[in-house]
């Protein structure tokens, strides 16, 4: 693609590259068990930003078990709907056993990788039938993690003593729990009236990474919404690859009139970053958004500004003959990449569900342009653009 690259070309390219990026991440498949009311949906929504049951689009595995696939494709959830005793429990175990056995002949993305067993601490008991269900799950070769939900903590971070007592009781049963017979004490939804702050999710996510197979780590990083550091690490690797490609493109200086030659590199970069963060929009909408962003604030716009102001672009290097050097190409590309990281992290921290509205209103493109100009220093008389080393700080829960 060259100087005639238009919005439709960019949108088509983004869609193709985003699909490729998601496919390369693979999928992590999680089985979810526990009685009705244990807080499974709240926990999944807090960790993955996705309320599977609310979608109403689960594929039935048995009458009591459904499989939900996140729209991004990086997460699959088997939900037993709270039936784990008697005939229903036998049916669930039978279905999970067939899934595990069948997965041994299938690609990694189609296998069941681990299970969460969710127990509401306020039930204050863990029955023999529940313990036996956990043992049967593990006998299938499935790592099982046990999570206490809605656990209150005091003002100094101390856990409710009865929650500790329940956790110790379960540990003393000697169940085959992963990892290392740990019990995870969590609360996924804040409640100021009951003094229930969110806690325990980062430990749960860290342990889930330790339990999940190596081949699904990238999918898990994209799917979970707690640890932005893992997402950012993947995104920075994407930017470095794009910067290297853009720099190589500029080894022979590019006329600014041909600056669009960099756009495929930049659009591919944005698609990969979006996939790495697990930020999902309907394909047509996200492609349209990136198309408008690339045309409004991409290499061509930045290049025209640089020529018009004839500023120094990298230490020791100057614009000569209205061309883009490797250094300029790298600077522009890096600015776009880190700007996009800034936007997606802001969306994740503030309200992931609001992205559709931001995109349709044009505010997402405005956020990107603000970040892009800040990083490229596009203001008359401002300092030269620089190849920044990292995105702004952000924290997960």
C-alpha cells in the first residue's frame, strides 16, 4: 500500500491484522464451579470484565453446563450453573471428563486448562460432597483452584476470623488444590455499607498464571483485566517491533508525500496492541475508529507538521530535503504506539464497558489524538519529538 491508501484500505487492514493478532494469542478455557449464589459471575466479571451468564449466548454442554466464549475469542468459560451434587454432579463430572479426554487430541486453544471452585465464605461450611467433587475434578487431570468470595476485611486489612477458620478447615482436608493447597480469599465487588473493599484479585490472577499452561499465557494476559503490567509488557514488545520496521523503512529517506507507506506498519501495531489488552469492539466499529485515527494523526499528518516547522527530530539529526529518515519514522511510530497504550489503559482503569460509547461519539479518537500530540510534542515551538521508553504508569487492582 502506498500514497493512495484510504480509510477503507486502513479499515480492512486493521480488521485482518486484529483477527490475526487474536488468533495468535490463542484461548484460555476455564471451568467454573460452585453453588448458586456463590458469586461466580461477580468474580468472573471483576477479573475478566465479562459477565458470561448475562450474555445469554452459552452453548449447552449438558442440561446443567454451558460454554461461553468471550467475543474477543481469548477466553472460554464452562459454567456448571451451580449443580455439583447427586445425579447432576455426576452428569457435570461426566461432561467435564469427556471434554478433558477429547482435548488431548485437539489444539491447545480447544482444551480445558483449569478450574475455579467458588465458595461463599458466609456459608461457613464446606460439605463432604463438595470436597468429593473437587477430588473427582482433579482425578480428571484438571488443576483446581478454590476461592472464597465476599470475604470481609477490617480497616487494617485483617481478614474476618471466621473466613480464616473456613480456609484452614478446607486446607486440612488435604484436597489436591492448585497451587500448593492454597485457598484464595477475595471480594470482587465493593460494598461501602458492609465495609467490603475489593481485595485478593491480584493474588488470584498471579496464581492462575502459575497454574495455566505456558501456551495460553498470552491469551490469559489479554483476557484478564486486573494486571495491566502483563498487558503492557506485551504491548511494548509490539511497539519495539513496529519501531524497528519503521526505522528500516526509512533507511532510504522517504519523501513526505509517501509517508503513508508507514501506515500499514502503524495500523498493524495498533491492532496487535488492542488484542494484547483484550479490548474488544465489534470489528466494523473498531476498524472504522482506527481508520479515522490513522488518517487524522498518522505519519502523514505528523510529517507535514515536522516539515512545516523544520525542527530537529532526533539528537544529532535534522530533516533534510523534506524526507522522513529512519529516526523520524521510528519516532512517529513509537508515539502512536505509546499513545494507544495510554488510551486503552485509561479505558480499562475507568470503565471498559464505556468503550463502545466513546468510539461512537468520537471521544476515543480525541483521546488518542491528545496522547499522540503530547508524545510527539506537536506544538509550535515545542521540544523535538522523542522516542519515549515507556507508557504512563497504571495499576491494576
